[in-house]
C-alpha cells in the first residue's frame, strides 16, 4: 500500500492512508521518455498535439465498489421493480429503488432509515490491474437481455441515471424502450438539482427503499427522498464514471490560473520549487447526493486516478487535443494510482433524534497527494 | 514518508563497455545507478502543469561525463556532476553533438554548461516500463583530458539529464540519474559505450 489519500467528511478528517501506484504509472513514464520528438515537425495540428504535456498528466478520477456489489443493492432487477420504474413513477427516469435487506425485518430494524449495502471487500491490491475492479458487470437481465451485453462493466460506477445519458447509450439497442429501467439498474450517480425530469420534479433523483422481498407496491416504501448529484450538476462526470480534471493552480507560478472549486471537478495544485515538499495535490468534493446515490448501489470502496491513454485514444480514431465530453468522451484513460478502502466511505447511520441517515449526508472532500520529493 | 520515486520503484542499471577499433568489446562496469531528486522535481513540474507544455521537454535526451566522481555523490540529493567536462573537453573532432545551455543545480542556474545529446534512435523502449539509453563517447571524444596543472585526468562519473522541464526559452536541464565508476583514461584507441536502462 502506497501513497496518501485523505478523506474529509463535514470538514473533519475521517480517513488518511497510503495509496498504490500501479503499473500504468510506470508505463506512462516510459511513454513520455520514448515519444518521438519528430512529431513536432509535422504540420498537422492533431499529430503535433500528441506532444502536448496535458496528454500525459492526471486527467480524471473515478469511484467504484467491490465486484460482488454490482450484482446486489440497487443493481438488482425484478419485474416488480421494472413495473414501479415504468408505471408507478410515471415512467420517470430519475428513480433509484432498492430493497432493504436483512429480512425478516425486526421491529427495531423497521425504524432504520439508512441503507447498508450488501458488499464484500474490493479486490486485493494488485499493481497490474488496469481497472479499479477485475469485473463489474451488472448481472441484471431485463426482458431476457443481459444489461452487461449492452453496457459492460468497466470496473467502476457508471453514470447512466440522467435521461440524456441512458437514452444515448441504449439507443438502437434491443432495450432502447427500456433505457430508463436500464439506467436505474446500472446507476450510480443522481441527476443534478438543476436538471429536469419527465415527472416534472425540480430535479435530482428520487430514491425509495422498500420493505419486503419485492417491490410490490408504493405503500411498502420504508423511506424515500431525493438526491441531488453534484457531478451531474457540474457535468463533470462522463457516462463511464470518469470525473474530469478541470483546473491547475501552482502557487509559485505567477501565470497560473486561480484554484477552481472542488465542486466543479478534479482540481490539481502544487508547487515545484526547492522550498516546498514537491507535493502535488488532487482534490475533489463528493457531494452529499452523490454519496447517498452511490451508497444505494453498493457504496464506495475504490478510487482511481487516471491519465489519458493516448495510444488507445488514437486507436479509437480520436486525435488530440482531447476535449472532455460527458456523453461521447474521446478520451481513453489509463489507470495511474488506486486507493481501496476496507470500509465504505459512503456509509451512513441514523443520527440521534429524527434525522434519518439517508437524508443526513454531508459533502465529502477527497485530498489525494503524490509526493515527488 | 516514501516519495513518488520510491513508491513507483524507479531504478536503473548501467553497463560501461570499451569498444576497441578492431571490434573487441570489454565490459568495464556493470552496476545499478542512482535516481536523484531531480527526477521528482521534473515530474512535479509536469504533473502540476507548471512546467513546459511540450512533453519532449521532460525527456532524458542528454548526458554529461566528468572527472571528479565519488561514491559519496551517489545520493538522491546529488544535483550535478562534481567535475563535468566543458565544451572543448568533449573534443572538437568527435561525433558527439554538444549543446551549451543552462543547468539547474538546486535553486541556482549554472550557465553555460555543456551537455552531450542522445540521438533519438539511441533511446529504446525495451519493455512496458523500461527504457534503454545508449550513450556513445566515440574514439575522438574526451581524449587526453588534463587538469589545470597538466596532470592526467580520468573519466569516472556520468549523469543523465532531463531536457528542459521548466519550459525555459534556453534549455535548462536537470540531473535525474547519476553514477560514479572506476577511472578510465580515454584515448582514441576505443570508444566508450554507456548502456543505461531505466525501469519506471
């Protein structure tokens, strides 16, 4: 285990531990050392842009959970759930439904309003892994078609709840008419508060936790609410779950941009003169709505820093400069560093008094530091 | 706390070969090298976005040889060769291309310093995470080195440099790897080949 990741919840440091630099980091440096300088002489801008240094730095962060969690929690599909998604809620796309587990419910448990994901521990630390998890295919089958055959897992939490995203991803597939159901099963990040829904709500994504072993009727709802996603409000996360790096700020560089808000995407800051520690810090705010939404889909056990994989990006037919696009991102990424947690950082419990845990989340700040000196 | 270089496990290996005019080769040195803090400084410039905007400025494309090496310099804090050669000492008739530019030494800049450039075709990727640099000091280079009092001087240190991580108008290079070795009196009877492999 290597590195340095700090997690601040409601302005309090709750977790700090080393991370792991994976083989992708070494491969990136080898790429840097061997890219051909002759490309600078090519008049074609797209070709010469391969030499732009931004193609070789950290450009994204992503989150995920344990492999087994992708077959549990809000990823579970049942006919009654599909009925609820398509009928009871008026066909709205912004719904997360989850069955409370630990059946049969005891009298005490029936009063709990915090979801505890069914999950096992994430994959053991392995520097050769190219993704956060070995496999994250969602096992649900909708109308006889495996969702993973249309949207295979990529080792992390996807971002397919917003209607524009799941409509586009399922377009021209056998499940195009059921894209809302597919998006709700695949998850995992709520819509932003500024978004609109087909049901006409003010935004965000409604969630409901049901008692019983099936989602048989709205009256079985144990607790419910609305999560407003920060990632989707800022359009900082693409459909694959990568949060874009948005700004640099170097305190010793007079020409640098001012530090941007960590609510807008992944921020990087640091200095390089001999008077400081040579530390580069990547920071990001995980919004309370995003924490709540991710928790219903299995929580957050993994995080990863990613650079652009320029070889894969070029092979996909995309040439630099690579602009970030949430729906059709031309950037292909390469894993640089990972952090796996032994506890779900999106966990929540009911607070004393009337505060239900599910609606009592606060923002979480991630500070990921890499020490170069 | 372990730093990026430690965590990533960047290391290197240096083999020095004497190649005589008749084709005979003799390995005179074969050992690990030292990755110095300049590697971290250069990469920090890259990852903070505060250095050059061109990735080739972060490449290792030059080296120096010197005459005052010592094992006591094989530390991560070493930031320059103890006795790097000047422009004329590399030899006017050699095939080396020598560039005189700035050298970053701690918080100071030394200008000018002489660097021998590594041709791009001498930089070879030999694995997913490994790069080999082949530095050739040919028969006509670095011969007959003498000190100020006329005494013979011997090559005994070598360093690899990152080209220009700050993105300065005039290249400002940074020592990233260093190694001292047993003394070699360079003559025109042989060329010296430094086969240097870095594992990232």
